[in-house]
């Protein structure tokens, strides 16, 4: 197999094997599909959960170690700690506003 397909979003991040976006700096973590239709199905499933997603399926070649040759994104990934803090803050604010009304 000399080529595979990967899913990339509008920020240049790639869909990873761990079911989260990766920046491409570690090609081993990028999910690769042997068939274009598999990658398209993955993109369709992702875009059905995130309507803001603008993704594409790219055909890439494999290097000598069998890892996809992808260009790392210049845009940093969102910090998981920041996302968790934001998610925790929303439920905490809801009871306060309900109690005041």
C-alpha cells in the first residue's frame, strides 16, 4: 500500500486514531483509511456531530516507516484543559441563575 486517505479540517488538523483531532506533528497518530469511501464516511459522521466542520479527504503517500506524510498544522490544537474548564463552568452557572429567578 503506497497511498492512504486522511481527514483534515479547516484548521489543518487531522482526525486521529484516538478519536480526536491531532496537529499532524506525529504522523503515527493520524487515522488513515485504505479506501476513500471509508475516509468519506468518517468525515460525514464527524460533520453530522459538528455543523461548523469544514473538512476534506486527502490522498497522501506513506513514508518508508509506513506513516502518512502529512503537513503539520500551524494552528495549535485547542487545549483540553480549557475545554473542560469551560464545560464545568456552564453547569455551575445554571443553578445560580435558576435560584435567583
